[in-house]
C-alpha cells in the first residue's frame, strides 16, 4: 500500500465541495488514515511549497493557501499517488478532462481545489509537515477484501 498527502484547499472549503470531492476518493477505495482542518501559516506554506518560494507567482500562492482553512488528509491505497492525481486531473481546471475533479469543478490553475503529492517521497515529506506520526491511523476496513482480489495486493 502507498500513502499520499491530499489537501483540500481554501477554494474547496469556501465552495462547500469537501464532501463531494472526498467521496470520490472513498468511492475509488482509498483509505482515509488522517484528517484535520487547519489554517496554513506562512511558515508552513514556505515549507510545503519550498521549490516555488523564489518564483514570481509564490506570493499570490501563499496569500491564497493561508487565506482560509484547508483540510489536510493522508490517504492510502494501491498506487495511491498516481491514482489520486488521475482522479484530480490536470493542474489547470481549464485543461482537465471532464470526469476528473478539476475538470468537473475548476476553471483555474491556482484555485484547483485539491493538492496531492506527486511522488511517494513528496508524500512522506508533506505528511510530516501536517501530521505527527501518532495522528496517522493505519487500519484495514472490513470491506477491503471486496476492493481487490488477494493476488492483486502489493
């Protein structure tokens, strides 16, 4: 099983889409291991988006991500990083395919509702920014046996 960090951004919460979008991940069979609502601080934003801090668009990104609450989550499943990113669609809602979260609900590059890790390494780094180890609860739902055949498990 692979873990990924998924953040429901301020625009997702402001537009009251959290439940609908979270359900898409659960419908796919991904497991929710941790979840919390918080306000991202400027320091957390700089840590999370470290590779973008020196770019011209960063100040607007920081203002956006710190401007309202977010919901941070940890999700787990087979090939979770890839699966989650495919469910989200292209970064820009204008370029995302219909049927993806961004294709269905977004028309912006920045206000694209959800952030998801782009690799298992990024997931581990991002999870550590938002969660302590004891806040992530590993568990096997009773219906797990109905999501994959035994010979398909990692």
